[in-house]
């Protein structure tokens, strides 16, 4: 990352101080991880932050909540999910975020302990404005997001960070989410007898009398 890009991200992140202590640092991290300015990432950031606020919850340091993101793949503005991840701490590596692939700009955050959940969606007008902007015109032409002139997205990004929640987000009443059964995590490792690589114990399989990893087993389940 170039020095001027980092300085720009720090300058933009300063707009998040009104959200509460340290939220500018969280946004700066989100910008660094995401890597470019766009319309959807800050929408996900604000939606995730509002969901936490509605639940009276903090960013997730462990594995006590999940984020169900309704965006998906093969459509524009899927960057919403990165904003949700960084705002909520419900990260991919902790297996706390799922893409429902509905093609909608909404997220449900649910707490495992008591099932309390809330859904936050971006209002239609805000989604329509994002898709009507010059930034999206360039994306339709196949121009990568980081190569779109910044003047077509910078003001919109800052506006998303600074405007009141109620102007562009809708939050549901708190409801109860039923979690499906989840397998217990494995804290042990084994070794594949074919490729020789270390493997999480619960991902080992038996093939022709040998303990092997999933790719070598060809089961892939």
C-alpha cells in the first residue's frame, strides 16, 4: 500500500469519530483490509454497527454471535459484506459470517447465548442512489474499483459514514433466531498418510486403511 493511500484512508476514517470512541480506528482498518473506496463497504459498515447498537452488543472478540449477510456473489456491491465483517468482528476466519446470496443489502446479527437477533437493511433510496452514481457507471464498463477516479466516490463514501442511521438504514425489532446444530471444533491435529501434510483431526478420513486428508480421500465432505 502506498503512503498516500494510507494517509487518505486515515483522513476518511476520521469522519467516523461521531459514531463513538475508536470507531475511526475500526473504519481505518476496514479501509485497509478492503483496499479500495466504493459505495457498498461503508453501507455494510454502518449496518453492522447499527445492528450491534440495537442489540446492546460489542464487536465480537470470540465466537458468540454470527452475521447473516444477504448479499452474495456474481452481482455488484457485494463489498457490503466486508463492511459488516470489520464493523461487527464477525469474521470469515472465525466462521461467524455467512452469505445468504439473496442479492439484498441487509444483515442479521444473532447472539448465540440467547438467540437475540436483529436485521438491518439499507433503504431502497440509498441502494438506488448507489447504483445511479458515476462510480457504478465505471464499474459497468469493467473498470476495477480502485481505478475509478476518486472524485466519483469520495464524497458519497464520507456521506455514508457521517449521515444519521435513520436516513438510510432500517432496523427491525429484536427477534429470536434459532441456531442450527453446530459441530464441535477440533483442537487436535493429525497427519495425512498420503500427502504427509498436517490436518485438523475432524477433517481426516479413512481410505484403503490409511488416515488421509479430504483432497487425498476424494470424498470432499
